[in-house]
């Protein structure tokens, strides 16, 4: 039987995803009709981006699942018209991109690369960094991205503490959870990496009180979600010097407005939401595999827990 797959992620995404999706569906042996304009009552699966024109799922009376192209689902998970399974994007291309961004910026701060780049002034500074074993890193969020980043940093010799809201066990990694675990993870973080999903429980998680818990001079990397941090509290902690630097890839408003104080702050590095991108080639394989599973009656991958919000 042919599966009707609606691509509801906009014209620009269709241009780059159509060929990889068709190829991936063929490779998986899925008989599928893939289009951007299927009648809602005939749709079996919706390939989706949260900025799609589709916001009311009521007409999709026979749809079996919404397959999100993004890792983040905060803009769709609370949609009151969505009552069918929702799968988020987890693919090795996205994970690898995040691992590379986090590892690169952890090493940048650990090795003091900014100092050497900014001070090419003829002064011979004997300020070698400590070894990785003496630089503590905490990763908040131990989903697919956080766990992969934590494992990589551990292989480089950093003592890594991972924190998640619910208890987790990851081989070779110290894993904490709950309020007491969060206080410990923050208090022992020379470098803090934020890879939590955005939910009502995590918005403004890094506020003035929790910033004060970090060691003096700590560095924050946020490639997760902009609203995880209270912007005003972070700016205040940076101005006081309690936070040594913040490298931020995500923001409450994107693109980050030109007048935002993050742009000009000497202790802030802005990157334009490039820490990790969904790659069409690898993402198409994940989407096709879920459609194959749905057609075979097998459990779908990466389903979102609506109560948890991710």
C-alpha cells in the first residue's frame, strides 16, 4: 500500500530535501507518494518544520505521525490540535556537528586561544594552560547531543559531570540529577555547556542565583536554547567578572538584533545558530526509517514525551 507523505516544511526546505527523501524512501523499500500539496484527509505522515504553514492538525484524520525535521520541538509539542505521535530529529550528522562545535569551543577556552589571538603585541607571555585533567566541565542535558559531547570531552581527558532532570547512567560519565545534583554540577564547572531542551522547567534555568553558584571566572557555552539563560543576569555576571566569558549560539530572538548588548560585550562570543544543522542527507534517512517502521507496524524512533516536553 502506498504511504502518502506530506512535506510541510516550506518551499526552501523542499528544494533541498525532495531528492534526499525520495532516495532514502527508495533505499528503505517504502512505496510512498511524497508531495507538498496532498489533501489532508489522505495524508499518512507529515514531514514537518515548526515554522510550517500547517498549524491545525485537525483535518489530518488518518495521519499516523508527525516527523519533525528539527531537534527542538518546543514550538509544536504544545499544539492542542496535535494528538498523533510526534518524533523529533535525532541523526548522526546533527550529533556530529554539535560534538565538533562544543569540543572546539571548550578547547578554545581551555587553551586560552583568544588571549593569544588578541595579543599579538610582541610580549612573550609564559602562560601555558593546565592539562585537560585539571579543567572541570559540566554538561547540562544528557540527551543524544549532550551525551555525545560529554563522551568526546571525556576522551580528551576532561573530568566531565553530566546533569539531567531525571536520573541517567552513561558508561564512563559521572551523571547527576535533581536540584542537589544541579548545584554540584554548577559549583564544579570551570566550563559549563548547556544542551537542555526548552521547556517550562528549563526556561531561565541559569538565573542570577545559579550563575553565582559557578566558580569565579567560569565559561559558559550555550548551543542549546537561548531562553535557558536569563540574559540580564548573565550580562550582570559578565560585567562583574564573575563569569569569565560566554560563547552563545542561540538566543531569545533570532537573528540577534544588531543593538543587543551581546554583540559588543568584550566577554561574549556570538555565533549565529550554527553549532549544529540538520543535514538533508542524514536527516532523510531518519525520516525514511520512521516511515518504514510505521508501515511495518514497528515502534517509531525518537518519539516525544508530551508531558516532559521533549
